[in-house]
């Protein structure tokens, strides 16, 4: 319980100091899920392969979430449901997706 409080406090402080749209709008909710936000990224890469395709699929899902579009395992869909549509506009969504991509991509980093 104390760890969540500290993480929440750190996140709130970071948000107030100019955090990205991704950090403000995505990370906070996903930190409480059973599966890390990085695992969602890897599922999208496995299914959609390229940066352009992954970003387009994420944008489509986040703007128009439907059970038929989700890559979540059935158990997580049953537990958490389907998220509400993104409401902060396309530019903010694209910024969040770009940050998400840069945070977790391994493409171009493998040696």
C-alpha cells in the first residue's frame, strides 16, 4: 500500500513538473493493471510489425475501442472491460503514441 502511495505521489509531482501527455494520460491508469504497459506494446509489435502499422492500430483502438479490436487477453477484458474512447483530441493522442513508441521500441537499438 505504501509503495502505491509513493509511486502515486511521484507521478503527481512529475505531472505537475511538465510530464508528457503519455505520462499524464496513460501511465497512471496502466500502473494498476496485472500486465505492464510494455506488454501491450510488445503485443502490438507482434501483430502489426511496423512503426506505422502499430501507431495506426493504437490510434484506431484508442479513438474507437471495441472488444473486436482489442489485443488484450480475454481474462483482462473480463476483469477490466474495454476502455472509454480517447477524448483529448488527435494531436494529443498522436503525441502520446509517439512517446509510447519511443519508450518501448527496440527497433534500431539491437546490436
